[in-house]
C-alpha cells in the first residue's frame, strides 16, 4: 500500500525526528537523496550544467546542499535566489565552498541548463507561484532541461492536489519521508512526473493516512478466488438493472463487466434482454421488477436506464444487499434514500454527475477532486467512487463517522478509458466484486485498479501508461481485457492459479 500523509502529519513527524538527530542531519539526508536522483537523471555529472531555483524555505536549503554535492562531482552549479535576504545560509555557504555560484542572469543560465532543481516552495505552499517565480518556471519548462522538483512541484497544493495558479511542471519529483496526497491526485499529478521517495526515517506511528493507493500485492490479496466447494451462488450472483430501448448497449457492457469480474451468475433486468442474451447466453434475464428477479448478493442499477431509472432505483434500494448506483440511477438519488439503508451503497459518478449531486460546477469538482469525493461520501453516508483522470474512492463520512478514513486513489488509469461505455463495464465489474463479498471500499478500489489495467492492456500498453504506442479501444475491448488484467495481478501479487471470469 502506498500511503500519503497530510502536511501537518508530516511536519509533526519531522519535528520529532529532528529532536533526536544532530542539527541539520535531516536536511543532509534529504539533500543526499536528492543529489543521487539528480545524478542518475544526468547520467554524466562531470561537466553538466545544473541550475537551482532557490526559495526561502527548507526546500531551498535541500536544493543548495544537493547542488553542493553535484558541484563536488564536477557539475557546474548555479543558484537562482528568489529572496536573497532569506536564503538558507548554511546551504548557500556549502554550495559556494564546493565551487557553485549565484547566478546573475537567471534566464540566461536556465536557457543553457541540463537539469533544473525546483526548490522554490515547500509542502506548505498555497495558491500557485508568486509573480516573481512565474518567469523562472516558464523558462525552466521551455529550456529542454530535465526539471526535478524538491518534495513536490512548486505551486501545487500538497494536501489536496489542487492547482490554483501557475506552477512548475516537473519531469521527476523527489519527495521526502512519505508521499503527499498532491503527488497522487490530479490536477497536481499531471505536474509531478516520475516520483522518487527518499526515506528519512520518519515515525508516522498510528497517524492515519489521508490518501492511499493499492499496489499489485494489495489487490491480489483481495481478489476472490473460487475454491473446490464453490458454486455459482457461493461465487456471487449480481443483479444488473441497466439499459433501455434507446441504450441497450449499456446493458450488454454492464453484464460483460460483471461476468469478466468473476460473478458466478448475472441476473439481468431491463429492456435490453435480447441484446444481453445474444451476447451472453449464460445471463439470467427477467422482465422485472428487480425484487421479483430472484436471489442476488448485490445489485448494479443505473447504466443506460434513461427515464426508467426512478422506479428501478426505489425497488433496488429497498433490498437488503449491497447496491451500486451509477449513471441514470444517480439523477433521482436523494441522500435520505441512501442513508436509510442498512446494507452498503456504492455510488460511482463521473465529475459531471458529482457536480449535479453537490450543486456545483463540473470545473469545481475537477479542480478539487479530493474535496468533492469526501463531500459526496458525507452527504450520502455512502462509499463514493469518483471516476476521472485519477479515480478516487472515499469511505462513508458525515454524522456517525467520527474518524476520517483514507481516500483511495487508483494508480492504473489511462486516458484510453475515456470512451463511451467504459463506465458501464466498471459498474458491472465492481458489482461482481460486491456480490463476491468484498466491502464497498475494496470492491470499488479493486474494480478501478483492474479496469485501469484492462484499459492499458486493450490499448497495447503492457505495463506502460497505455497512451504512448497505444491504440484506440472501445468499452468492449476493455471488458474483454479484464481477465488478462486479473492474471497479471495474481501472477505478480501472489501464487494462485486461475482467474474467475465469465465465458467469452
């Protein structure tokens, strides 16, 4: 599990560690790790041209001490001081002693740089870059040099991932002690580049992470694998209420996601029965209402329902099993209808649907994804999966939830998933995991992880980002790639044979 902690938690841990170490030792640890990463990115340090963008905080000190280490290895290191009166005195002295210098022509040295170190602001920065730093950030971006951010790119907000103004765009970020939420969540994540963690020895103790990201081993441990005594009911029967005369494809795709996601059986209710049976003869179809369709362990309701959503939603929410609500099912959804349920509820809006539920603009949701998903989870008392460039899954919040638990961010997404019907596949996949017995947080997180990997595989991005060298895909391609994603997770995460997915 990759955990990210908020600024105050990190600062508290740093203060406690500094009290046990000689003065300046923690900064030296950070600078040593930063210098190692910079040297690796340069390849050949001797004769290279390095520019340090130095602010007045500790990040500026980290940059100066790292610059001193590079200068001792033969790099030509120039420091651009944004506030000469408040520069870290020890770091500047170390740089000068190693042969580095203070630049007189900032834009000139940036134009000739091989590597630029961004030490302008630290994790406490708010509101984007100040005016004096903007030309330097633009010059660094336009120089063609490798840009390395210290802890996080200057101008992005560490706790939320928000970008409220102009900021540095890094090729790599060297973060210290632990990850910060802004490194994992868009829009900030777009500016971060590759993230390298330098361990400092922080003791985070029992502190609760703000954000966490599952890795292969975490997902593998959660995946339901059938045993010798399994039958279709033990593996989980998921009910799918989706599709309409106008959108029969939504029914097919949601059922595809459920079958590929390991459901023992799928009961389909809706107007797309003919299309579903034509593609998946193993599906069990029923004219409705859902409460009359037979036993299920979870319901998925909403994709492509159109005007039929309200009645179906009411019937499904009255059940005593987990319910996933997506797409058209979200439009008539009132908070009290969800809060009154005893069984878990998982909501899966995209940014536009989340905006409608919160009564704000889509732009506001996309700019503050972490805030939005937490607000929705509190408003509805439900688990919320907010789809998008970084999909977030928040546990239920609000009254009755005294401790704020971490939000999960999915690390496997790819822009190739921005295609019609992809969300229907995700809903079916998550519904199958709910029916198999996973809790709403785990079902949403695992489904998003597999969905992202499937998008990469379908686009030809085997383990890459699925964009460079990839090819356009449709939602049906994503559904068909889920078993391959499952195999990849099981193969790398644990030694367990087979993948429980539906027939082709």
